C-alpha cells in the first residue's frame, strides 16, 4: 500500500497534476470513517491545528484523532492520495504517523501570482502581501525537502504537465506498489496552450511582470533554489541584474502597434455591421407599415362580423323565450312521473320489510335449536398461541447489549471513558431481568424467528458474543483485542461480498 500526499501553492498546477494521477490509477481517498470529513476538510483541519505556535497535548490528540479516522476509512484502499495547498503544514506529522507515505511538492513560476489579480485593480500593498506569502510558503517547502529528501520529489507543475512520461518516472521514486496505466504520453501542455491562444503573447504584460519580480530579490532566490533542486522543470533562472534589451523593447513597440491595427480593423468591422443593421432596420420598418395596413383591413372586416353577431344574438333571445316555455312544460311532466314512481317504490318497500320480518323470526327459531351445540364446539377448540418479537428477544440478550454499548461508546474520546461503566450497567440490567424471561417460549416458536437470525449477524451481536464467551475463561481474556479485530475485519469482508 502507498499513500501519496501532494502539496502545492494555489498558483501552481498542483490540482491538474493530481487529476492526471487519478486518471491513470491512483485512487481518490474516501471521507473519514466517523466524522465523514472530505480530504480537503481533513487538510484544512490539520492546518488549523498544527499551524498554531502554542502546540499543546490537546491539539496533538485532536490531530491524531483526525488522522486515525481518515486512515481507518481508507484501510482497504491499495494506493490512494490527494492534493491540497494546506497539506504543507502537516507533512512532517504525516511522516511520523504513517511510514508508507510519499510526498510530491509542486511549484510554478512566480509570474502566476499576478494572474490571480487579473479581474481586480492592483495596488502596491496587494503585490507585497502576495509576494511575501509566496516566499514564505515555498521556503517551508524547501526546508521540508532538505530533511525528507528520500520520500519527496520536487517538480515544476508546468514542466510535469508538458512531459507526463518523465513525471511517471519521478513518481516511481517514492512508491513501488503504485502501478500506473499505460499511455502516459499525452499532448504537450505548451502546445495546447499555444493552440488555444493562437500564438498571441502579450509582450507588454510580460515585460511589466518581469520588472515587478525584479523588485523582490528574496523571491528570486527562493525560485532559483527551487529550480536547482527540482527533478522536473522547464523554466529558467531569474537574474536580478537583467535589464531590458533592445530586441525586447522593439518587440513591445511592435506588439503595441499591432494591437492598434487590430483595434482599427475591429472598429471597421463593427462599422460594417452597423451599416448592415441600419439597412435591416429600414427593411423591417417597411414590412411593419405593410402589416399595419393589413391590420386595418382586418379590423373593418371584424366590425362587420360583429354587427352580424349582434343580429344573431337578437334572434337567439326570441328563440330562447319559446324554449323556456317548452322547458317548463317538460319539468311539469317530469314532476308528475316522479310522484307516481315514489308511490310505487313505497309500496314495494313495505312488502320487502314484511318479508324481512318473517325471515328474522325463522332465523331466531333456528339459532335457539343449535345454540347449545355451537357453545360446545367453541369450548372444545383451543387456538394455538402465536408469538412475535424474536428480533427484540435477541437484542435484549446479553451479547447484543454488550456489543451495542461498545460500539456506541467508541465514537469519541469522551465516550470511550464511559465505556466500562456502560458495559457494567448493561450486565446488571440483563441479570435483573433474567428471571422475567425464564418462562418465555423458545425462539424457534416465534412466527418471525428468521428475524432473529438476521440480528445475530449484526456487528453488535458478534462483538458482544466474543466478549461474553471470553469472560467465561480467564485464559481467553488477553486474546479479546485480537478476536475483536478479527471479527471487525470478517464483518467488513462479508458485508463487501454482499
């Protein structure tokens, strides 16, 4: 098993590089076992705890708890890893806790710092703060590399993305078990970048960036130090005393002139489009005028149709009066038919009630004759009792109660302290209720006996049964931790097979 922990500044290509490893065989880590923290949340939590100057024993225990919970969730993973700029603060701690770990340190050219401010108005204070933070971060990276050189590789992100095959060889130096998929050689990052930008480089912006970087000699020293120790790189050293040469200035002027020409060309294109738009607007206005004329003709036709409709309504009103008289006559006839039908139905109801009374008298006579025989049959038939609740019987048994108490009190350090008293309490409650359960039927007599078998496969019952069986023999007590570990592993394997 190998664990890869990668750290890189937020201006580096660290995130792109870890995705390349995921594509070719490295597993993404699962969230922590108990607290369900994502890998990024684990990194941020460890950063907050370990970055404190006054490191106390409580903080160390907190860090141990977070790391252990994270490792437990990925216990069955073969090769896994993740990336975060916050990882740099916890690298030394990981090296002490886990021996099968390798570190990838990623850096890139400091000119990327200014690209982070592309959408804001830059100030001197903003640049100073960003440059000092970059220097501090990468100085710590160099310090860790010098003391852990055998488990680390230092690479320039841009260089690794431009040559994936060499990156594979570098990763193999810190892990032997990780087997990456074939087909590492992909399209060059530099070529894709040039293709995407059409070969256009902002020379003026590049010159301004170089001038700004030259004002920070400490940053230049750290970057050149990174390049000197990097095993994979493409950038060149930055020279403090380098001044702009004539060719660079001429290129900048040409770029400016070309930009002006491009702007003029774009304005001409916009002017042409505007002229075309004006022509389309004039044509559209003409079509609207024609449409308005057609609308007026339709309006006149609609007025004529309205007049015809009014006349039709008048005719309808006259017909409506005649129809109302006809409807009144039909209602009167229906009322007469209804009254006749009600009288006929009432007569039939009286006859039906008389027949029901006769039937009831005959039925009572029959029941009086057979009543004694029915009572005798009821007394002789004694139904078999039906029992339910087999699963609850197992949950009230001592093994299940002890195992459940252990699991519920193992989720945090504070609850572990109360674990012994919780187990003793469960044992006393069980012993107190033993006499009440002596007269209960056997589990096999319950209708839901199958549920009891399912409950016995729960981890709570398995752990509790191991402990209660071991306590019966003093010689088995020292073996309890080993047996519990075996039960947990077997339980996880069985659950995975299902």
